[in-house]
């Protein structure tokens, strides 16, 4: 977003890690990204000129969601592009977490079938 920000990670003993962003020039915590800021971050990381078709604010994602096991809340920024790409941007971290497109979705389905892990889709044993 054009301004330096430090990401500080710490553990409080209860939660695995906590993260927050600290603005460099103005010594204060950086607020979570707005919808408009998340769109800018997603466009910059994908294609600057790609048209956004939909933006969804996620507060939970189940085991079968393509954004499973990733930092929440987040914005799912979908693009009107032949790849049918969705860029997931963590609203609190201000960073792109995942890119998901049709090729990845096919791979994810085939991987689930290969591992026969129909619950979490990631074979852990």
C-alpha cells in the first residue's frame, strides 16, 4: 500500500501466534484492510488491469473450503479472468495468503481422490 509496515508475531501461551501490523512512519497499530485496500493488494499481486467480479469477506472456512487452515478474517477477491482466479487477502495481516484457480481446484479434487482423505483433503497419516 506504499507505506512500510512491520509485522510483529508473538505467542501469549493460549493461542499459537498472534500477529499485528505496526506502521513505520506513524507509530501505531495498522487497522485491518478495508475492502478497497484488499482489492488493491489482490490486483497488484495478480494482474493490475484484471477486473474484479466479486469480493467476499470470510470469517470462517470449513475443511472443504479452498481457503482452509488459513488466517481469518480474509477477503476473497474473485477476478473476471479465464483462469477463474480468486486471491485471498488476510485483512489483519494485509498480505496475500493464497491464489486459487480452476487448475488448482481440479488438482485439489484429484488429490483428495488419490489420498482417499474425504474429510480434510490432506493426508496426515
